[in-house]
C-alpha cells in the first residue's frame, strides 16, 4: 500500500505532456524566413512524449549521445590520468575509386563518430536465429562506424575484430550514423556520390538489407547529400538534409519509415544546406545552415519559431544546456563567406526565443592548401563543462595561423562569454572534444587534431597531461565508453583508446 501511495504522489508531481509543451509561437525574427510545410501524411503528427530515448543507458546511438547533443557520455577515470593507451587498431580498406570530388580512401571523416551498441541476451538470440551476418567475434558490445570507402564496419568493442560482415552503404559516408533506439534500423546519410544517387537510407541490422532510400526531387536545393545524424523524438524520426529541408518520418512497427511532413525554407532568396544535426529541447528543434542561419522549429507543427543570423557558414551541431532551469544554446560559425580573414563568432542564445546572451569573436583566417581552401572557425561541436568545469564550455577552433597555431582548444566562461584560456594544437582541428570525470568530479578533455596528435587536457586550467601521436588526420568525433574512446582517422585507421 505504501508503494502505491508513493507512485501516486510521483505521478501527481510529474508535469503532463501539455504542461511541458513549448508554445506554438512565431517570433518577429522568423519573418525573414520564406517557408512551406508540406504534409504527406493525413494522420495527426504531434509528439507523443519528450523522453530522450538516447539517454536511457550507456549506449551511444547518435551523434554526441543525446537530443541535447551535449556529449554527456558518462566518461569516467580514476585520479589524474597520465596516459593514452591504444587498446586496438582496426584498418578499413582504402578505396581509390574516383568521385566528382576525388578519391576518399577509407577510415572516417567529419563527423564520423562511431556508435556503441549493447545487445541484450534476447536480441543476441534473435540476431543469431534470424541469420544476421555475424562472425565468431560477435559479442554483446558492438562498435558501428560508417567509412569514407562506402562501407559500414562492425567491431567487437573489446577486441576490435570484425563482429559481422561489412555493410555496403553505396556511396561515401562522412557523417555519423544513427541507430534507432527502439527498432533495429540503422540510419545512414550519404556524403559524396560514387555513381549512385545521393540520399538518406535505412538498413535492417538483422538482414543488412536497405529497406529505405529517400532523395527529394522537390527540394529547393538540389544537393541531396546528408551528413546529419537523425534522431527519434516523441515517436518520430527527424532528419535534416543538405538539400535545405527538415524531414519528419513516421516510424511504423517493424521499422518502416513513412514521410509525414517536410519543412522547406529560403532566406534572402536562397535555400541553404543543413550539415548540422538536429538539437532538441522538448518540442523545439534547433539547427544551423551553411549561410549562418540558426533556426528553431516547433517539431509538432514543423513551423519556424525564431531565427538568428550568425556571421557565416555554420556546420557544427548546436548544443543545448539548462542553466538555472532555463535552456540555452551554444553555437559558432566558420570563416568562409567573410573572405580570407574574419571571426569565428561564438554565441550563447536563449533557446526559447533566440535572443543573444553574449558573443565571443575569435579572429581566424582561411588558408589555401594544395588541393582546396581550408576555412577557419569552428567545425567541431562544443563540449559543455561538467564537475569542476561547470562554468566553462569548450570549443575546438581553427585559427589557421591567426594565433600561435592553426588550431586551439578554447575555454569560454558560460556566464560572460570571455575566454578563460586556450591550448594550441599542432594543426587545425575538426574533431569534437569529449570529457571524462574522476571520483573527485574533476574534468579531463580528450581531443585530437589534423596531424593525428591526441591530447589529454585538464579542464580547469588547460594543462596538457599527455599526448599520443598517431600520424593520421583525426577529423571524426570520438565515442566515449567508461574510460575508453573510439575514433577513426582519415586514411584507414580506427582506434580504441584507454585513458589511464
């Protein structure tokens, strides 16, 4: 009887879905957006809940772990770590196949974060009985990663050996795959065509068959690539595309996808592309595009809520964090459309109305490499501080010789927007930093640069505790499990590190 009373009291104290739903408001800032919401499904499409299905356990099923994209992996270390040990290294094939943009090789690119999946006994039994292409090294803990050579690889988390046969992704994949938290769907966007049409796709992890492929012939921007990592919110799958559209798919039992709604938009007559992944707070979704626009969308109606104009191209995914019960967003831009010199404008915004709290302008340059231009600014997703770094947010910024080096870790005060310290890297850095806490709640940061130097940094003061030289460009973002991190490089290598 006492247990029933406790449950009843808990139920009374829990806000209802209606109480948690953010208002269906369109602020004046959104008046610059020319948009349409096309409905392909006549059934009602409200979110069923605001449960973050990605934060349930230690699994890592999408980019930066969860809907807030705050990289709260739950990384843990003991004491003050002093060593980055390589536990295993897996080599993918290297593809010399020519594309419109040259050859891409193997390994992983931007953002290229691996996934960490932990199968239950019943799921393992289902995979074995269903004839999934498993190897003798298949086990309960599996790493999944999409490669630039156009394959997905499945590795035993503990040994690094293949846990199942590779999966043909048909084209070059640069972004981070996403596993459905409820079904056995693996969602994969394509980055560069190897001769086949570009689009987004879903594979069955039992049969390895592609049962869904989507390329939007009606999009307002023709480029159909998709580097974004999609997410399930309130029962629906949301997927931004580089064709300038945000898609809402109904997930039918069994994993089938049915298009429900599409948001298409132009600003100033142009339809920008979206390379960032969707950040979500309740029924509001946030993304930025390659013209520097930051948009908030009501995921119930798919209509814009507010708009914020940053200075330049913004590819990095937005991060949301509650502070004093109020949700805030952190994002920054590149130096691309500004010309060869400009600033990376790092901003803190109020998530509910898009108002700017502060800005931090970091001078950066764009440099010309042998085969392409390298934009300055921020490509990585920021890392909110935890533990003794709660007042900080960390960002990898490509200064490109506008400072003492081409890249740096920048620690910013979340209250004022002032730079607390910087740590210079040996080269530019597109990889997103990840964090670990010890038993005293001290935070440590792991990150890597384009020269393949991996850094372990004490969060509170920026002291570099140790480095590990790999020799391969680390563009991808790491996946953290306990005191380990898994990340791939340009070339062929995928590494698992132990932080000791």
